C-alpha cells in the first residue's frame, strides 16, 4: 500500500489540447506514466538507450509498454499463473524435437549459399535477422541486434547473483567501472 501511494505521486499523466488525459505516444511517456521521472531517469532511460541505442522518446509506446512494473516480491517477468521451464532444459527439448526423420538440420551452412536449392514447406532461419531482411531488399532494421556472451562462473559458492535475471541499466558500476552489458541471466 505504501508503494502504491508513493508511485501514484511519482506518475506523470499527459493531456491533449482540450485538457483530457491521453495515451502515451512514445516509450518515454509510457515510462513516465507508469513510474514517474525519478525511476525513469534511474532505470528506464539509461537501460533503453543501452539496449537499443535510441532514446525512449524515439521508440514507439509498445516497446516499454511490454515491461511489467511490480511493487511486490514476485520475481517472475510475467504474471501468468502457470509458468515453467523445460525440466531438462531447452537444449534437451530441442534435441528431441529435431531428432525426427521429417526434419533436416543443416549446420555450418550459409543459408544464402543454399537457399535457392531448398525444397521445403517450412524453413526456420536462425542466422542474423538483419542479413535475412537485407537479402529481401528490405531497409535496415530500426533497432540494433543483440549479442550474447556465455560466461560460466564455477568458483562462486551458492548463487552468483540474488535473482535469476539481474538488469544493469547504468553505464558504470558503483566503482566507476564501465558496464557494457544490459543483464546477467543465471
């Protein structure tokens, strides 16, 4: 209840020319209506720029509208009542799905070298999406692509971090060291 009251004081609403409340027109306005300027400047603004290389004001409202804002201790991203991960992990579930005589998997193959030779009803392209769209003659995507780096932390007793996913919105940590990643997933 205390958090609800605090958040209500922080939230900013936007009005049209007639003075009526209107819907946010970009992601900056979405964040301001949901969490106010203080949390926007601490979290949403730097994280969004770090993630997309664009100001939230340059992004449509749908980008930040999808991010849940919580004032409880529920650590899940979605509020769906039923959520689960594959018991043996995603690798095992995909190995089983792809272990079928009806599915052909090509690895170490450049899609663009073989695409005209493929005869299939469905194709799942798993390469860089920017390259795929460029081949179709489409303009460059508005947002930049993401890169992932796997680091295995074996020398840490217990858990490496306090939650399965920890976001790092700032460009520097408390010691002033550069933080060029947006999140750590354990």
